[in-house]
C-alpha cells in the first residue's frame, strides 16, 4: 500500500530546497535552487521509470502509461517569489509526482498520465508570470518568451539553455494534446480556513489587470524649498495609493486593488522625489468591473497630479480575463469530496495559476486546500499535513475516476 506518510515525507524533503527558516524560499525560476529542485524531480521520475521530456520553455513532463489522446496532465510549478513559502506551487508538483507513484504502485494506470512542472509561473524573475504555461499552450510566442530579461539582463532563453532543461517545441502541451488537466494548490487566502472547509473547488480564476504608473515631479533640495512650492512625485503617488485603496473598499467584495511595487527616484532622504514608478494590480471575477476600475484609477491619478502640480503617465502591462473551469470536472471533484466526506466549497481563485492557460487547450479544473491565516508569498505560509493529505487524496481519487 502507498501510505499518506510517504507523500508527506516526500513533500517536506523536496520543499526544503532553497528554504531558509529565517527568510523563506528563494527558488526563483531557473536559479540554482530551482535547478536543484528540478534535478530532484527528475531523480524521482527516474525511480518509477517515467518517460521524461522538456519543451522549449523548460517545462518538465514526467509520464506513465499509453494512449496520449486520452492523457491526463496534473501539476503546477516549483519556482517561488523572493522570500516566499514552501507550499505555493510546489504542493501541486509533489502531489502530481506522488499520484504517479501511487498509481504505478497499485497497478492503476489505464491511460497516459503526466506530472508537470511549469517554468516561471510566478513571474518573480522573468515577467510576466505564467511564461512556461503560456509558451507550452502557445498563448505566448517563443520570441516574446525568449526576449524576457531578469534584473541582471539575463534573458529567459539564456537561462533555460544554461539550466540543462531546454527541450523541443514538439513536447509542448498544445502539441501533445492532453485530454484533461488538474492542478492542486493551496488557497493563498483565508476563506476555507475561516469558514471551516477542507476543500475548495474553484469556479474559475478572476480577471487581472496590471497597469504601470509614472508620476513626474521636480527634484530639489529638501531644506530650502518651501512646502507650497514643491512638486513632489511621491506625495502624488502616496495620495493615489490611498485613494485607489478607498475606492476598492467602497466597491465591496467583487474587487481588489493593490500597489505592491514602487520605485522612488532619487530615493534620498534630503531630496524631494522627482519621479515615482508603481504598479497597480486590479482583480475581479467580473472583467467589466476590472476594466472599469482601471479607467477610474487613471482618472484618480490625473486629478491628483493636477492638484499637486505633477504629471502622470500610465500604460497597461498585461491583462488576463476571467477563466471558468470545466463544469464536468468540477462536478467530478465534488463527487469525490462527498465520497471522502470532505467539507467543500465552490470559490473563485484570486491568484493566477498555470491552469488558466491550460484551460485554453483542454478541460481543466483545480482543487484547493486551506492556507493558515490566509498567508502566502511569505515565509509564514503554512498548510497542515492533514490538509495536504486531504487535497492529495481528492486529487488521487479524481484522477482514478478519470482513468
């Protein structure tokens, strides 16, 4: 028998790669820790004689079984954000690996099944996020993906080439044509734990609009410049951040707006800021609301800049519209939850996932488990062993049902 403690031991061993308890996980896409984790994954695939392949974006596929026209893909990503947690993404990959191990151990492989590690899901090193799944599903072109550069000017193409995981276009998911895709993930929010649910079944993934703003003022010496004569770009940006926050609060639960990245120039204590760049992240299940509030945010920025004597420019960086997952697969997961006596809830996924691009090429669904205190993308990220086991068992039973 394949016991749950085997899965848990495997999970904690692999997720320790790139982890430091003081700062969290720094397993950014294709850095030394990501390569180490990928190498360990390959070793695990070899232990069950899986067929291993890579596509031209470095996405890894470990496969067992036969008929590819009836294939099932399961997986997620192993890269992290800076100082991130051990559970985000990695949970889905390790679970997929262990589903393969358990199916083989129990002699239950009736179709081709592949465990997948998508490259650069987070977008922490190469922007935008979801580059690996975007390339393997051919949402992004190779030229676009390969041209992305990190903060040191290293291109995605060079990073993949040097990693040893460069593969062929013919191995892309869209070319292989999977019949189904399932992704197991932590919720990354507080709802499941707060409301006492063991499993979340995502209806889909919300619309995300990411805009870039640049506020232009006038740099000057902090001492001699009277307050009434200043054109302070940081003051404009600060007012903007507060006002979009208040605007989102008034809308209610159907919208969130976040400024999480900001660059102040010249960033000196004794100089009035002359330029501030920031990113605004807008999310809603309703794409029309997300687009409307993107427009409202620019109107807010323009108004504030006029009042402060500054200027503002803005541009859209990227948009992903609301994804709705396959109804039949969602009902199958619900049936499995009932059979296992798991308390479940239909929810939206507010973070983006590789599933949203896989959804464009095949029937797709996700399974979620609680995140303690809703914490994610931080070293405090935590999900209990029991919740990890619950999600793994729902995934395994769902795959078995599809076999």
